[in-house]
C-alpha cells in the first residue's frame, strides 16, 4: 500500500505572519485609541453643557440679588460681591409688625422721593447683607450669616463682577468662566484667568439696581 | 530546472479588494470622527444660544433703566445702540433689532437695526409717525438678535420683550 502524501501542509511564512500581526495591531490600536478619545470627547462635551448650566444659575442668583439691592460693592479682585438689600417683607419683631404680628409676611410700601438724580427709594427699615464669594472651588452666597453653596465643582468656575455707579443709576457687569476639560492653550495648567480656553467659556450679564433707576 | 513552489506566493488581494477595504475603513473612521465634530459644534451652538439670550436680556436691562425721555429720544437711542449690548463675541456678530412701539395702540413705532460689528450706527425706521407723542407713557420694547450659527451655518434668532412705563419706577 502506498501512503497518500498530504499536500495540505502549506501555511503562512514567518514574514507573512509578522506583517499581518503588525497591520492588525496597528488597526486595533488606532480603533482603540480613537474609541477612548471619542469617549473622552463626549465626556468633555457633557461636562461643558452641565457647567454651562451652572454658569447660568450663578448669573441668575447674582442678578436677582443685585436687582433688588439698595447698593452693591465689589472687591478689587472682582471675586466678592456685597449686596445691601432692603427688608422688603415685614417680619416678626419689626416695628411695623403690628399688634399680634398681624402685618408679618406683608410687603412693605416704600417712600419714593424724586430728586434731580432720579428717585430715592426707602423701605424704612433695616437691610440685609448678601455676600457672594469664591472660596477655593466653591461659590458661596451668605445672607445675614446664613451660607448657601451656589456652585462647587472641579471645573474652576470663576465669577467676576464690576460695579459701576453713575450719578443716577448703578449696575453690575458680571462674567462667569470655567475651565473646560479639554484645553490646548495658555499657561499649561489651565488655571490662568486669561487662558484662551477659559475666556472662550465666558458668559456675560448686566444687572441694574431697581432701587436706583432713572425716572 | 523547475522551480519548486512555483506560483505558490502569487495569491493575494486584488486592487479592487484593497480599495474596497480601504474605503470601508476610511468611511468607518470618517463617520466616527464626524460624529465627534458634530458634538463639538453643538457646544459652539450652545455657547451662541446662551450668549444671545444674555445679549438680548442685557440690552433690555439697559433700556429698562433709562429715563423715559431718553428711551423715546432717537438721538439718545442711536448713540446707545452704537455699541453692542455686552462684551460677548456674538454681540458683535449678530444683527440686533430694537423695536419700540406705543402700548396698547402699537403705533407709532420705531425700529433700530444695528448691523454686525463692534461700533455700528444703527439705522432707524419709523412707522405711524416720526416721534412718540408726549401722551405716550407706555412702550412695548422688543429686542431681537439674528445671527448665522457656526453650526451648519443656520440662521438663528433670539428675542425678548417687555413693557416700560414713564414715571418713577421701582
């Protein structure tokens, strides 16, 4: 009997295998790297939107308090804003609370005195102090000693406010910036206030004091 | 002498097969990165929308605080509208339209149109008269931004409206 010779022993040479494995590895590496980059990019986009909402919320808070203030002062570094707000609502213990605190919860009616520089509005009682400040990564609002955290994040949110007082009115110009996850410019650590990646996120807002309005 | 293994290594991919695979790969990676690009453009579009909302609000905030005589003064308004409502880049890219009209009558009305730019004198268009009569004590104020988005070059607009009265406000 003659044994049948097996002709199916042909395979790939070492050279072919090396080339194929090399190309396949490169393709997988590219696919893997691009997949990770995409995930990071999508996470960055998601983070951008959520921080964007925080910016708007901060502006909303600040504008509301500025608009109802008697006066506003800002620190030199523009990071601390102090609002002096009249007590619009009668509270227990106030001189005008009435017998049995009958007037508690009611809104006060101001006296309005026209002057050459607009109206002077007086609610007749004490005032509340609201202070906005940036402490480390946290933006806080303190009203008569009661502290509320407005925003706390690792996005390095920075609110800056300038107060402008004119003869017959007063307003604040505020900006809120943050450091996006992806940034390719600036001083390397991305924390500089003039970093292009940061300035590109700026939200602007202007608020006039309602109690210092021209007639 | 006959070569051993003659023709064994002639098997391979044809140019068509190679081109097909390259095109498929390019299409795959292209679509993946296009998706990423669209995401980044959405960020840009979102920034523009927020800037527009803040822009019209800031303008209205200024108008609301004006003396009523200044609000109804064409020369004062022209000077005021020369500069954009705030420092955002979009405020200089958008076409800003401010329309003041007598409330409730709706007439007369004046429309200031500020073209895009850093320092632009607005055009003025009156309807139903050439000035507000002294009897006008309430104005409807409409502020509108129109701009072309960086996202696909679409036209977008944002507007806000309010009533502003004469007299001492609080």
